[in-house]
C-alpha cells in the first residue's frame, strides 16, 4: 500500500507573491492552479491513502470549494475531514479559519473513522482511519514545545488502545526533528519510516524534518521518499508499506498489562 502525507497550506501557493500586498496575504486567497497541481501530483503517485494537512473545507477563500472533497472526487477516493480546532474553540466562529482542517482520502475499504481531540493546544484534531488491517492516525501538532509534549502523551495513550498495527502521520512541528519525539516513539513502539532523516521544510530548500510517518511493529516499509514538489511550503512524504500477515492484531494496553501481571 502507498501512504502519502502532505501539508498543502490550503493550496495558497508559495513564493514572493504569497506576501503581496502585505506579509502573509496569501493565506486569504486560494489558487486553483495550485490545487490542480496538487491534485495531478497525487494522481500520478497513485496513493491508496492520502493524509492532507491544512486543507480548506469550503470557506470564502476557496469560493466555498471543499478542497478535500474536490481532490477525492478527482481521484475517485473516499474522503473524511474535520475542522482542526476544538468544538469550544473561538476559531469555530471565525470566517475562513473555521473551515481550516485536516483530511484523509482513501481508496481501500474503510472500516471506521473517529475524530479525537487533544485537550491542549490550538490545533487539536486527531483523525483515526481504520482499514481492514491497520489504523492510521493523522495529526498536526502545536507550534509550542510544551504543548507538543502534552499532545504526544495523549497520542501515546490513544495509540496503545488500538488492536491493529498503527501508523501515525502528519505535521509534528518538531524543530529538533526525530530527537524531539524519540522517547514518544520508544514508549509507543513506533519507528520512523524516514530512516535517512530527510527534511521536508521549507519546500524550496528543505532543512528541517517537520513531517513524519511513524509505523508500529507488524508494518514493513518497502520504500520512502520526499519528492521535490513545491506547491506548498512543505514537501510531501510518500511511504510504501505492507502489513505482515501475522500482525493483523496487537494487544491493547489492558491485554499487555494482564500479560505482564501473569508473567
């Protein structure tokens, strides 16, 4: 199977024009040419699962176009999406911002989808996509170090509840790269698919490893790439993997604790 994770920055584009007429003005306008480029790139890669970070789900910025649904329709995929802010967040009442979310697009049969929320940080959404033999979590962690650590603790507890092999992917905002999430990965039984530590940000000349695909035991990574694609300020991650036949289930936290007690 192929998983592609991409922070598309709401298809607003990059470069000097993004900051005209004032710095950051590009956030207020979407670019259909950029969205088309992203869609065609995804089509060429042929992913089974797409995790999109920073997707506009239908604000005035895009002319009420839901980018997740649009791309999914073009690819013939199933889509699930949600606003990335908590239900009680003031951002839910702000134009444009309330339509900023994350999304999964998927071609395999989907067994379930669940939306979880961190109890700290501004960006709180966790999307869990359950397929026949794997659960995939999509996150966009806080820009603040302390809040990221609280979020990683919550994510750890959530992952351990899964009875299937797990993939955790998204924009972790880890300015120290893998070093910052080393203990989290060890505790959750995860490893990075990006064994070479390839950076993904900024797209023009990547220097920082902000985006991750982490996999649990039972998942064999057969290929990993960070393509030179510059439709966003991030580059996408492409991971080919397979789930081993003998790893369709793994013990939950309760089962693991029971086994440890018996021993």
